[in-house]
């Protein structure tokens, strides 16, 4: 099945109720969830950071890159990650399987020519997107069913198949951000953490890997010129499987 790549072609209006719910979530739910996470941290209780905290982590990591470097995301969902990345000046390619979420994203980014939306399964879509990346990009891999409005594919988590696609590419030094580390438990069709780490190493043995706020961060240490969009990229702690 071919994934469909579209840039800003949506014209139909989204329901007013959708905008109201988004505003309510940002004003009420986001601060509440952050307070819950802070309280758990202060009690030394392990908990998964809310999405707003993860967005701040992604933003801090993106600031290590020059504006304009491409950002590829699997799992557009509500489009908040895409919007944040665009504010930092990066071009975005975002993949979404669910038709309703894809339509909402088309509407939200209809006036932004630097957002390319891809409708389809993430593994199939990456087969089309990755060969077009001629220099290192930032990849946010978050396409798995996690309940609610998220779409589900043939497996609970396609991360190993996504990483296998990266292994076959000419460019194998992308910065990788892989969400929801806590779900890598080896249950059902989900991989365990060691499998994911080994799959990253199979792409490039020079990857340095750390876990930050339920996100795997894999980068290749390098100092390069602005010709390919990189600044100094370093990791303080390294995790080896």
C-alpha cells in the first residue's frame, strides 16, 4: 500500500467543538497533569511524563540543531509536536494512519508550506520518506497504538520495523527520538528495551544512546559545519545494551 503525501490541501472546516476542547485541555488538563507528574517526582515515585513535558524535552534537543534541519515524525495525532517544531524553524514531515487525525492536521497546517503530511502506515510511509533525506534529520518515532484516539496498525508497536527501514538507507546518522520507553516490555507484539537498543546499534554502531523522560535519545557525536545543519552534538551518559 502506497502512503499518500500531501502538503496543505485541506479546506473543510473542523467542528467548533474540537477547538473548544483543545483550548480547555491546554488551560486545565496540561497544568493538572504536570502537577501530578511533579508530585510523583517529589515522592520519588516513577511515572511517565505528560506530553507537555515531553515537548519541552524535544524542544531542548532540537536546539542542538541548526534551524531548517528536517524533522520527521511518525504519529501526527493532534499536531502539537508538529506545531512546536515549526515554531523552532524546522521543516516537518509527519505521518499519520488515522483518517480523522490526518484530516484535522491538514486543516491545522493548511497555510504552512513547510509541513508535509503523509497519510498511511508508518513503515510503508518511511520507505518513501527516508530515501528523500539526503542529510541527517531528526526523527521522532511515536507511531504505536496507545489507546484513545490513536490509530492501531498490524502490531502493537512497529518500532523494530521502522528501525529496520533506517538500517537500509544511505544516511544512517539521523538523530533518533523514540517515545514511550516504558512500553518496551516484550509483551504481546511489543519489543523489549534490549531489542530496541540493538536495533539502533545495527543502524550505526557509533550511536550514543540515553533515556530522558521516557524518550530514547540516540545521536552520533560529531562537530560539523553548518552545511549539513549540525552543531556540536554530545551525550553525557551512554547506555549500551
